[in-house]
C-alpha cells in the first residue's frame, strides 16, 4: 500500500477510458478480493483520489471465485472511517458506498445487470472469468499484460523471418520425405535439424526457460486453450478499447481445421 508504484502500471489513458464510459451513461462496477485500504491506495495511484466517482458499485473482499458460485457471505456495507462492516441488511447497492462480500445472484438481483448486457474484465481466467461465462452468460475480457511484450517480439524482423523460414523448411520436408538416395536423405535430415534450431530460437525470444505464454511450437499452450474458452476478448490493457467505438462489435476469425483447404482462409 505504501509503494504502489512498485507493483502497478500507471496508464495515462485510464482516466479518459473511464470518463468515456461515464459520459456514455454506462454503468461501471468494481469487484475485487482486496480490502478497501489496498484498493484505495492502488486506485488513488492510478486514477487519483476521486477514483470512486467513476464507479457505480464498488465491492471489496468479494471472495472470488466463490462470489461467482454463490458460496460467499452476504453483502455488508463497509464503514471506511471506522474500518468495520455494518450488519444492516443490504437491500440496494448505492454509488459512493463500499460493500464487501456478496454473491453474483444477489448482485444481479440488486442491480438488474445480468447476462449479455455485462462485459466483465479480469486478469485471471479461472478466478475471474470461467464461472461468469459458463454459468451466468456474461461477456468476458481477459487482461493479459504479457501479450504486449509478445506482440512486440512477433513484430521484429528476426521473428518474422524465423517463422517464415521454418514454414518453408517444414513444407519442403513434408513434400520430399519419401525421396530415395543417401545424399537426398542427408539433406532432409539437415532440414530437420535446422527446424529444431529455429524452433528453439523462436521459443527463447519470449522466455529462455518457458517460451511463449500463448504458443508451444505449432499449438496453443494449455493457458491459451483455457483463455480462448473463458474469454470473449483478450487484451494487454483495458485502455486498448479506446481505439474502438462503444458500439463496436468484435467477430472471431474463422481458422482452418486440419481437413480444410487452407486457401479458403487466405
């Protein structure tokens, strides 16, 4: 709490992003597992002391993922001056007040915000997004900071050349794998060794030990598969959406299946 600059990224576009939502009469809410004091320190650092003005509902100590499975405690209003929970029954969620605990069903009943009307951003595919999309029908967006670094790496000439040359070599190996003759077979083996070298080089560009967060050679990682299942969108930061209008619709790409003709997708 005393040094939020050591743990948080201050995004200069965050305030314009929140202001645009408010000006468009969008309802904005915050659901976090952290206590109010931690949230207040972090949000004050990123947005300013008046950060609460941007949110219609603020819920702390939510106990996710139990909040999304209705196994959490009932809502309690937080007295931030005395740092205690009030024991009065919460019958509505009011702007300007801080609440703790609660469940998603109670949240939806009190606000009327449910199903496809809601777009929820989270940074954890399991704790934040899985139950929301599978059980409650909310639209979900994953915030994955590593994505920014990986895209920057992928845009380098070294990476592009490596991927393209790898694809050329693999196509050559596939087309000529049944050639006869020792000299021809030796060439094929050299191509195979070069493919392995290129794959190792591409992998280490992202992380020398683990490679890419999103891809393992030609296939998505386990993390990617879960990310694609639980999120409608994924991005490196929420403010990337400032590049689009509030009525913009995102459509999934049609990818080629192994039995489909790849030229249909060029």
